C-alpha cells in the first residue's frame, strides 16, 4: 500500500469533526440494506411461499458468500490498497444486486415454473452476489479508520459516528417500511412482492446518496507511517494468529454480531406472530431500538476512551441484553405493549456492545496498519458464517410457514423466543466473560481537535 501519514505513534494527531462526519456516512448503503436483509428477508420469503428451511438456506448462502468475500477482500486491500476504489466498487455491486434479492424469482418467470427448488436457487444466487459487494464495502470502510488516525480516542469517535449513521440508516428503512405497510395492502403474492420492491428501491436510493457524500468528502488515506525512520513492512497472517488478543477480540466481535443480527432477524416474527401486535409494530419496534441506539451513539462520541473503559461499557451492554433476553423469553402476550419498553434497552445494549466491540479491533490493530484489512476481514468471516448457521439451525425447527398457521404452536413460539431472547442473552454473557480476560492497552489520546486529513 502507498501511504502518506506523517504521524508518530507517540503523539498521534486527532481527527476533526468534518472528517469524522464524512467517514461516518460511508457505510449507509450497507447499513440500510443490511437492516432490510436481517429484518425482512425471512419474513418476505416465507410470506411468498418458501418454507422456513428454504428461507434459511437463502440467508445462509448469502452469509457464507459474505464471510469468504471478507477474507479475500481484506487480503487484496492489504496487498494493493485503494480503500475508496474497493468501497465504490462494492457499493455499486451491492446496489445493483440488492433489488433482485427482493425482486422476485426471474428464473421462475423464464422457465414458467414455481418450483421451490428453482426459487431457492434463484434467491440464494442473488443473495450471494449482493453479499460479495457488501463485504468489499464493509472491509474497506472498517479498515480505513485505522489509516486515517492512530489516535485511539479518534478511532472510537469515528466508529461511534459510523454507528450513529447505522442508526440513521435503520430508522430510514423502518420509516419507509412503516409508510409502505400502512398505505398498501398485501392480499396477493404480487402485492407482497410490490411492498418489498418499494422498500428495497427506496433503501438503495437513500444509501447511494450517502455513499456519494462519503466519496466527495473523504480523501484516500495514504499510509506512509515511519517510526524512528523505519517504514513498516507488510504483515503476514501468521503475525495475527500468534496473538491471544486476536482470538479474544474475534470471539467477542462474533458473539456481539450474532446477538444483534439473529435478534434482528426474529424481531418481526416475534411482534407479529408471537405477540400478535399491529402490523405497524414490525416497523415501530425496530425504530424504537434504533432511536435509542442513535442517542447513545451521539453521547459516546464525546467521551475519552481507554482499554478499561471499552471493557466496562461492553459489559454494561451485555448485562442489559441478558435482562432484555430474559424478559422476551417469558413475556406473555397480554403484556405485548411492554415490548416497546424492552426495545429501548435493546437499543442501548446493542450500541454499547457494537461500538466497543468494533473499537477493540482498532486496539488490536494499533499501529500495525499494513495488515489491518485482513484483521477486519477474517473477524467478519466468523460473524457472517456463525450468523447464517444460527438462523439455519433455528429455522430447521420450524416446520411450516407461520403465516399458514391458524394457531401458534409451542414449537414455533420457542423458536422465535430462543432466536430473539435466549441466544442473544447467552452470546452477551459469553462475550462479557471473554472481555473480562482481555488485556487492552491503548496509547495516550488527545481530545478531538483538528482534522488529520485536512
């Protein structure tokens, strides 16, 4: 990689607010499409007639493609650099392919067949292509933060800003979904597809607008870091495999994403099929989660961060998730309105765990920048594959589409509550235990002042 940052490790310059903002909006397309993917994909596929198991196969295909793509993208970015080119190319591929994920089965129309096998293969292929583009964008954007600044607090601030705009992306999606679900009726197979077409196309448009802002406002980080006159050599994979912290951070990040993504995948099922709340609740409840997440993300941008503080706030989020998971697991349908209160605490827990979990990766990378993309790619591999497998296993216990059931079986309630309540609580508890054993040491950081890139 060709680099140009003149900072010394002992006194890294802080990053200014304008650079933080431009960086923070760069993941909006990924975030808004991911929110749609995890919240509505299983619901959409089962509503149009796929079995829960086939719907899970589609998601698993996408997650596996995403996982392997993150590893290869990380290696290629470390080898050739050009973060913004990877980001732009991945965004284009994701934007073009995402509409086909919710766009109906094209091979079925060509072959004039509605075979479940053809439908599953068609949606799985679209999901895999979309996730390859998504992975290239994610790895380039996440690893870029380490090359913009060596300042540990600035790195957390940029991660927090990125997380804040993740909340904006999610809220945008749920606002669109609320309008679509409230103003259109879904009485036929075609009506259901049209609803999700509108949601997908609008999401792509919003995300692409922010990708444009990111590329116009952010300069390509050029990494020429010298310590006592010596340039860094490219770091091999084995360097990271020898670090205990690599495995600890990897497990914590995997468990954090597993808790967040699996719970998001089952949230719409839970409020509609289990709690029997109004149709608008499948947009309102997630919106409440992300409003509270957004507020916490903004607050966290103003804090001074150390390794010990990262551990403390992660554990605080984990404790909240344990209580939320227990509440969801045993919440009776007669108290379904209480779900709105639980949503607030889920949003706080998700933010505390996500920001600190991602920031732990920055602490792991430190000033070893010529291998940072591999770190993000390899750790994301664990996240993507584990999530896909978890959803597949849970869906395998659901024998029929919930839409077709006149009465809710105990088996289905258990699957939904385990996916939304028990699994995230167990992941959070395990993540806290691993975090407690970590030795996170961060360099002295100055407060947010002037931009590094300007």
